[in-house]
């Protein structure tokens, strides 16, 4: 029982630190401008449309969610986290994994978006968080739900597919946005 007590204490301290990180970020949030709301609506809609119409590749143990290239958008502004998270939430409402994917998948996008923004000074480091967070949380969710027991194979599969999308499409899009001076803030 003592080992559970130690684990419980560490888990509690992790969640306290995690919560304080989010409080620190969100306590400094000013009101969104009309432009920022519109940009986030477009981000959410584009994320959903790309995911919905490419549904055979969007969900499942082997997935290639093309909309994940948009996870680089927090490199430009923290406000883009909102559109990404809402787009992911709406997309996950259609997931065969049900409420668990709505909660865990959306939380993974929110966490990855916050960490991408936090490490925005280096786009390659910032882009790593959507890859790593999804590669760990999604297979863990599938394992807990009993869909697939091949945890490490799923981690590798999601890691590769996320890396291909984020670095193969997302980073080039990042440079195109920077070069054309599109405003994502």
C-alpha cells in the first residue's frame, strides 16, 4: 500500500504542476479580437473538413490524420490553440472510440498546442510535441479501452504517421506562411 501512496503523491504533484502551467497561460489571456475569432473559426472548420472527408485515414490504430499539419499554427500565436482544439473536438465527436477520444484526443491536442506555443522559438522543437503527445496518449487510450494490446507498436505507428504529417506537411506550410506574411495571430 505504501507504494500506491508514493505513486499517488507523485501523480498529485504532477497534476498540480500541470494545472499551474495552464493557469499561468490562461490567466494572461486578453479578450480575443473579432479577427482572432474568425481565424480560429476557419482553423476549426478546416481541421474538421480535412478530417471528416479523409475519415478512412483519420481514425483507427493506423491513422494518417492530414489535419494534424495544422498543429504548427501555435508557433504563430497562442490564440491558434483554440481553433485547433475546437476542430479536434468536433472531429472526435465522429470517432469510433467514442467519448474517450473526445476527451483524451482533444486534451492531447490542447496539451500539444500549449507546448508547441511554449517552445515556439524553435519550430522543429515546437512541432515535436504534437508528434510525441499523440504517439503516447492515443495508444494508451486504445489500450485502456481494450481495443488493441500492441501498445509499443501503436506508439511507433502513431509516432511515424504524426511525424510524416507534422514535419512533411506542417513545417513546409509554416515556412510558406512566414514567407507570404499571412497573419495567424
